[in-house]
């Protein structure tokens, strides 16, 4: 069978888009990593990258640490050129709203955070987000027409068909709200929404502790507890979009009543509010979760015990997740993740003790690197993941030019 010139051209374009899509999802990468993860040969990747650089779509990026090259010499990394488009991210945390704008290489150009009662004021939170998005675009000198879209991180189970939260008691004022549509109406460009743990997972596997992990779970332990599961760069959401809601796994059938209506959910034992409730009666001053962590780091035995017990409870549930899914890495983030080994030590011990040895073989349980910004950075990554056709159209337009 002969291959015509048109077929070869189509194949080259398909391979070129493979490279563009990989960089869009993963940000910066070496040529060798692009070849390994796309299945293309190194020589093909080098030729395609040179072509994309001539078109002004891919640029070399300066790095500060050694990569895949010879010892002591950093690899040359490549990334999509910022002019190919911009992304906006919004993190609707329970008590504040974070907004940022980035280019396609994941560099944040402007960022701002503002306190807000997100759980009980959906309209106000959306209005605030729209106002602050316009502000960060102005600060970064980015025209709205250059924005590919906005990503939203929401702290609850997401109905992807309705583009908002499933009905629940978690964020009462957001029930029935088409969150993505509401923000689109305020901004005028496409908007995508996902669970905050999924967004945190996207960020940690592309920018943080889970870099280069193909199958990883991110567990956020804070005011709520949730897991985001990422397979080959994409979140696994499950049939109803609720995969990863480990905070509502029942661990004590006679335990406290949870806001979801069940008894003894993991969240009632190991969330930041659960720890505060345990410790507050023994304190003269009102405390928050950061106070609990500082007390524990300073040697307070009660705070250390509360965090360790939370770690063991979360670790037991993670063991079940490991038995079911066998990820290569579990990244721990959220407010309580800031406790470091005070949480991770007992958590890791419980997870490895209770998981099947075969499932846990080679498993790495590590602290997240992105801290409280993980969900916001993941919301930016969500845009880059969802906007494939828009980026491809801009590549094709550049090629035609």
C-alpha cells in the first residue's frame, strides 16, 4: 500500500498536535520526556519541536534545577509560547475566593485572594470572582479575547452534566446552581468546573510532588476530606462525577453525625474542624487549624495526639483506596498537610499496614508541594486540559499563516 503526500501531511499534523497537547496538559517538559510519554521517536519529536518553534508556538524555558541531561547540567525544557493563549483559575474555598491568570506554560502572571462566605453566598462569590478576574487580567495586561477559558474549583461533588454541585448539604447555597454558566454569563468566555480535590490533584501531578506520576491520588485533608485521582494526566471522576469522596467513608458507625446525614464519616474524625472541636475545650483562647499545627510543632502533646489520630484514620481509608486502585503515588495536601510528618508518619504507617502488600508495593505517600495554592493552580490546569480544540485551532491557524 502506498502512502500519499496528503496522508503524510495529516500524520505530521497529528503528531504535531500530540506534542502541543502534551505540553498543554503537562506544562514544561524535556524533549526526551515528550517522546517517552507520547510514543513518538526522539528524532520525530526534535523535528516537530523545531517546526513548532519556527512557528512561534513553542519556546525553550530556563530551568533552575538539573533534569534529564548529564549530572549537574539541567535539561533544556520546552513549553507552549504564552501568546498561544491564557487561562484563568478560580478557587471557591469555603471562606475565601482565589483568582489567578496564567500563560500556557503554567506561569502565574497575577493572583489575588479575598475572604468570603462561599458556602452560604453563591451569587456574591460568583460576582466577586468575576470582578477579581477582570482585575488580574488588567494587572497582567491580558486582553479578554486572549483567554481560552476559566477553571473553577468547588468544594463538593460535581455533576458534570449540570456543571455544578450535586444536591448536598456541603455547600447549601450552591444547590441547583449551574456554576459554570453563571460565571460564563459574567465573563463572556468558556468556563469549566470540577471538584477541588480533582483540581488539587491536577496541580500536584503536573507541577508539584506528583510530577511524572502516571497514576496518582491526591488527598486533601482540611475543612473537608476528598481525593482526586489522576490517570495519564486526566482526572478520574466516575459515573456520577463523585469519585474520590473519601471524606464520607464511614469509619465508625456509632460516631458523630456528619453533615451528609451519616454517622462516623472520616470527616467527622479527621477534618480540621473535628480537631479544633477536640482541642478547643482545653484552650482559653479560640483556636483555628493553623494554631493547632503550630501548637503541635511546638511540642503540645494534645495537639500532636489529635493530628496523629487524624493521620491514622485517614491512612486506614487510604489503604482501601490503594487496594481498589493501586496508585503509584498518594500526595497529601490541604490545611492539615502543613503538619508534615506529624500527620504523614501515622498516616503512612496505617495505610501501609492495612493495604494489601501487593497493592502497596512501591507506593509512595508524600506531602504535597503546592500548599494552599494547589486547588487554584489546578483550576488553571483544568482550562488547559479542557481547551484542546481551541489550542488546536490556534495551532492550525498559525500553520496556515
